[in-house]
C-alpha cells in the first residue's frame, strides 16, 4: 500500500465517508419521516466516526510520520470543518 495525497485526498483523508455522510443528509431531507431520516443520519454518523478512529490508528501504525504530516494538512471527512475534524491520534 502507498499513501495517496492527490485527488480528493488533498482535502480529506476519508472521502468515501464524506460522500456517505452527504448521502445521509440527502436521505434526511428527502424522507417524509424526519424521525427515521434523523435516526439514520445519527446512527450513520456514529458508525463512521468509530470507523474513522480505527482507520486513523491503522494508518499511523502503517505509515508513521508521513501520515502524521498528512493529518496536519487535511481533515478527516469535512473540508469545511478545518480544525474541528482532525482525528489523527
């Protein structure tokens, strides 16, 4: 495996989770039942947050300081959130 820093990885370290979260927002907005849409988005957010933490640990173990440098320049899943989503441990 190699550490990728181009494409969508320039802005976020987990672009797939960003699109999954955007899909969850779409489900919330398009559903006729806001309780179900809200529950879906909330549970999706918790699952993704748990997975991102585990993946960050694995990436740090695998790549070490180069991944730490990537963490300093990107956010985990939200490019507009800047410093609020820097999960690297």
